[in-house]
């Protein structure tokens, strides 16, 4: 008997009706699923989710630059 490798699909939506429909579909097919809140939008300020901005050092540097600018420490 061949065992197929597990596959996963990620579905993102801010529409609760769509999420509920996919949950019902998964339950109907007896497919396991995990529901989680998408925090990437909160932690990654890039509209395109550029991974460059996931680096905490980059974000600290940006925040430091903003603070320096507000304090008048600019060149």
C-alpha cells in the first residue's frame, strides 16, 4: 500500500462567510484543518509582505530612524 505524502493548502480571507464555508467543506470530506489568526499583517509592515521586513533588526533600524528624525537628528 502506497502512502501519499501529506499536502496542505493555506486559505486566507477576511470574509468570515468564506472561512466558514471552507471549514464545512473540510469537515464534510473529513479533512483535518487548523485555524489561526493571520498575524503577518501586523508583524510585517510591507503591503507585499516582503520578507526583508520580517527581520527584527531591520524594523528596529527603521523605528530608530523615525525616532531620530522626530528628534531632529538628521543629516
